[in-house]
């Protein structure tokens, strides 16, 4: 009887340890996000990445998306401090820290977001890593949105009409473009744009066409000006907390990174491209005036004259990073312009 009882207790303890071990092996990756849940980044990119991670780790790591955790510029700190395990945000929201990634934001890239995202990932790995701009983070992906365009409460007929208008800008190259257009720059996170336009705080915003739908700008925009290739693009990062990753097994760390990198970057760019198509149609359906500027049109030539020398300004600004920025910029554009999506 004693032997039988002892056997039962030993078996129970072993089962308990096994179950405990199984529970401990399940890790939840908490990802902070800040645009609306309906935005492609939250509706497509993060859930797809989460599915890839869960499959790659055989269910041992699962993603949870959390909202309302602060201004998008705080996402880097939230992850570095371990408040959440991962996040994503705009490089330009932290002026001075991320300078090399501005290369992809410069005007005249002439590529969609997927191509730009893949190019940025490759160039970062080849040229920018030694500068360690993402110190304290594990970079899971780099991407851009589609061409930033002009959304206005009142129509214009030339870029000169923008002089003095209050325009919401998101930082980095946008600010340099805004200076050349002589607008009055107003800083604010993207989710605030609808309210600011509705209340007349700003006269417009430079942002991709996708936000006509996701931020409901179709309700407050009278004119959407589409320049060839846009005014600029914004660069973003998706990143992980090193301590969170270290707490996983080597097998799971490798699995997560195997479904990140260029694959994740391309996914993000592709989703934002698709969002732009939907946003443009949303604007048309709402009766927003679409001023579709073609290459060589007066407004395009006006813009080209205004941005002359902006590449040189960028290259001068990153001299302290001690990388071959000029070669990197040239190669980045070559990759982006020659890229063909495997999904097309």
C-alpha cells in the first residue's frame, strides 16, 4: 500500500512538473501598436507576422496586439524598457537618433512601398548596421509607407499656394520638404490628423493616400494632390526587446527571426501599398477632388526645382555616422527601382 501510494504521488508530481513545463514553454509576445485596429499594419501585417511566429515556433510563442500605450514616439522606449516585447513606429518621431534611414525617405525614390522596404532592409544590413542607430533593440523589419501626398481642406492650383498654410508633418524628411514649400509645420501623431483637420487646426497634411480610408480623411479633405512618386516616404522599424528574445529557447529565437527580416519588411510594404489603392478609391467615392499630377507637368517641375540639393543636405547630415552613405543611397535606389515582387 505504501509503495502504491508513493508511486501515485511520484506520478502526480511528475505530471505536475510536465504540465508546468508545458505552460512555461508557452510565451506571449506583447506587441504595442498605435494606429487604428482597421489599419493594414494592425489588420494585416501584425496578425500575419503573429501567425508566422506561432507556426514557426510550433505554438510556443503567440502574439497579442495592445493599443493605447502612448504616443508612437514612445514605442522605442516601451520596448527597450521591457514594458512590452515588441512594437513598430516611425523613425522620424525621434529626431537625431535615426539619420541613415532617412535615405529611403528622400524625394524621387520612384518605387512602391514593398520595393522601398526591401531596399531599406538590404541597405541597412549592408551599410548602416555599424552605426548602431537601433541600439538596445533587435530589428525585426524595416519598411516604408507608400508615397506621401498632399491632403487639403481647400484646393490649390500650384505648390506656391501652400505657402503659409498650416500643414501637419510627421518629422524627418517631411520637415525639410515642408521648409522648401514654406508651409507652417505642425507636429502631431497621425491618429490626431482627422480631428485637427476637422477643427481647422491645420489646413492639410502630407501623408499616404491610404489614410483617406483608415484615418477617415475623406470626410475632411476637399482636394488630394498626387505628385509623381509623392513628396517623400516615411521609414519605419519593427523591433523586439532583447531580454524577451533571450528568454526564449535558441530554437524559437531562430524561428522568429526566420519569419522576420526581409520577408516581414516586404509584407509590410505590400500591405501599405494595398491600403493606398483602397484609400484612393475611398477619396473618389467621397467626391474628393483628385489632382493627378503627371511627370513633367508644371506642378511636378515646380516641386523638382524646390527639392534641388536635398540629397546633398542629407549626405552632409550623416557624415558623423562614418558609413559610405553616398554609395548606400545610390544602391538603395537601384534596388528599389529594379525590384519585382514575388507576389505579383
